[in-house]
């Protein structure tokens, strides 16, 4: 009786409608939407301190920039494309934790290494102009009593004889016609007899013409030499028929830098008397070939390994500048302003890096600025954190690509000083 009553109250068609409503309600029940897992990111693991870090992730949203932290420091960021950004790193050499804060990106830190200034060590007693050896570890110069060879890797020096070079009346050693050759005054202070010496092993090769100077002599090739004196450079040329000389007024002679081709040499000095530009010698002609009009005086210089480009840093009007020129004719290729007083220029032969060392005249802090030779754009400026800065005496940059290091050596710039120590500054480079 009850069953019949229920059937009468809910006929078959009504029961089917009720079942349909229940199923439809089930379809509208909330479902769980799972978010995609955060995307990992990768970053440049080994870069210049003060340079740029390239960071890549598929999780970077195109409409906003991620937040990038190096340890606890926020970095400036710019976008390259939808998956890549570049962050500006501070000049803080050493290992650091890098994190990225962005929706959809894994926030776990990765380790990055910033390469820059390492340390300063006091070198051996060494005075005046120095000359690198064929081995990148060696630097030759005037010791307390004679010629000395300094191994910058071990910071040890050996003396090569008191009679090889008259150190007491010269300001260092001169450059020979090929890398590793030295020009030394070997017959005492009054002789004025300068000889080209081969190094490693050490033996005399040829005589130059007599030259009385308290500075140094540079031999460019047979019959071509430059005498550095207190107030001038003298470019000398002797052929089978006659000899000639050309004087260029200059104070504070620094160096004579030769081209690997042997066809050019640039004269570096504190000032050039006529302010017509840094002089570049045409070695074959035996006289100044042209002046670098963009620089009133060059304080540091280096040729490319092919000898076709010359890089100079020095004084430009009332400021400082770095210039790149065609070594054949002096045509300007690029000019970059410098905010420090330069003392040396060097090239990395394994990477496209150009180094300029100097000192900030306001703060007194030494710096090593790194440029990309392909664009002449600055990559970074490395700051020297030590109580003894360089840039006030004679500087020399010595890259060592095998060690991934670049060294700056500074030596006494005045008359021979038997008690003056060299200073050596080390920087790490990225691999």
C-alpha cells in the first residue's frame, strides 16, 4: 500500500527529472586548479666584479621585471627578451648567492663568482723602468746594485751581476728590438755605451751608438734607437751613408712602446713640450711619423697583437681619455673618456679585453678599468682596496691568461733608489 502511494506521488517521469537535477548539480561542484611548478633559472656563474649577470628562465613574465638579489643587495635589472634579463653586479669580488623573486620562478639561490681585485704584495727592491721577459712570469729591472729579475708568481728576485747594467746612474732598463731583449749601460756610468742583451739566457748581442743619459735607451732595430732624457726624446737613425736625429721636447719620460711588427713605436711621457699630440715613430724612416692629435701626452700604451691598432691613454685637453687609432696612419678609431688619471695600458691576448690602470685624482683610489676591444665599451671598473695605491709612479700591466689573472706592477719613478720596493697588485679574471 505504501509502495503504491510513493509511486503515485513520484511517477517515473518525475524521478528521471530529479536524477537529472542531481547530476547537473554535481557537474557544477568546484574543482581544484593546480598551478604549474615554478621554473628554474640559470645565471652567469663566473663574471667580472662590477660587470653584468645574464639570467635566463622560462618563467619570466613578459609584462614585468623580476626582482634580483645578490646576497641581500637588490640589483638593477633590464630585459633582453621574454626569457632573459641582465642584472648589474656591484664591485664585490668573491662568491655570492643570487636569488630571483618572480611569480612562476624558483626562488632557490644559485652561486655566482665575481672576479676582481685580489690583493697587493710588496715586491723586491726594484727601481725605475722595467721590461717584461719572454716568460710572462718575469720582469727585469734595476736592483740595488745591478740588473735583477723578478718572478712575479713567486715574488722572488735574483741578481744577474753588478757589472751588466749601471743602475746607479740610470732610471731602469731600456727595451730592445724584440720581446725579452734589454738595453743596458754596461761599461759604467761615464761610458755612455748601451748594449742590447738577450735574456733567458743572458748574453750581450750588439752595441748601440753612444748615448749619455740618466734615463734609458730604446733600440727599435739596427740603426734606429731612441734616447730618453730629462727634457726630451731623441730619435736617432743611422744608415750606411749618414746619421740623423730628431728631438721631441718632453718631461717625465715614461716609456717607448714598440709594435709587434717592428714598424712603429710610441713615446710616453708626462708631458710633450709642443702639445701637438703623442708622437708615434716610423721606425723605418727613423723619425716621428705622426702625432696622435686626440692626446696632448700619452701615459700608457699598447699595440694589438697584429700591430695594426694602437691603444693610448693619457691627457686630452684638461681631461683624461682612452683612444684607439690605426697604427699605420694615426686615423682615429674610437675615443672614450676616463674619470681617472691613467698610468698604463695592457691587452689580454687570449680574450678581447683591454686594461687601463690608474688612480682617481679626487679619492686617491687606484682602479683597473676593463674594456671590450671589439666595441671599446667599458665592461667594469675594478677598485683596489689597499692602503698603498698605484698610479703615482711607473705602472706596468701584465696579463696572464693561463692563470686567469692580470697583474699591475709599480716601481719607483725617480733617480735610482736602492731602497725602493716594487709593489704588485693582483686581479682575477673570468675564465
